[in-house]
C-alpha cells in the first residue's frame, strides 16, 4: 500500500474502521466511498482531514461519533486521510485514527413488571413489558485491513 492514498473509513453500522488504499483521493472518490452528495471537512490540529456527511445530524439518529478534542458529534460514515495536509506530510496509523474516535448507540432496555396471583391452591405468575428505558452505550470499533478483495480483522 502506498502511504499517499491510505484512508480510514469508519462504518458506524458495522462498527468497523476500514483501512483502504484508494487509487486516488479527490472529492469524487470521497463522495463515492462515503455515499453522500453533501460532504463537510474537519481539519484536525495534526493537519489530518476527516470527511463526513454534512447533513447527518437530523431526526432519527441511530448512532453518533465523537472525535477527541472536537466539540460536536458526527453521524454517518467518516473518511480520515492518513497523510496530513501539511508541509511534513505526517502519517497517521490506523491505531492512532482508532484511538481518536468513539462510537455510541442508543439502547432500549425493557422494564418488566411481574405479578403473582393466587387462587385456591394455584399460583399464576404474569410478566408484562411496562415500557422501555433508554441509555447510550459505547460500541467497540474493530480495525479491518482491506487488501484487494479480502478483509482481515486487526484488533
């Protein structure tokens, strides 16, 4: 893999950080990989660029991603360019990209009410779902290297 074209793509649905060697890194390739027409860019202090869905934060969010040192959450697939857009061309490893991202999803836990009724010598137990309690859970992201058509999990 050439370092100049390595990108890391976070797929929040599969909770995977894909290591991909793109033939070319330009806006068309980024839009094709992410699957969005509206793309925004976040420049990290290190000079690395993150591309993401510009209209991701809408009703019905099923996950969100935080980036270390950044105040706003992001939604949808992310693409991180491994080579910094600076004079030194600092390279970011997949482990470094992984360490700066956190993925969260909402979880619904059922609230179950149990009743016990006794009539004569027979006891009946009845359980019913009274409702749901929601919470946010951090999801582990796996690093996956894509070499040609086969992928292998790195961590």
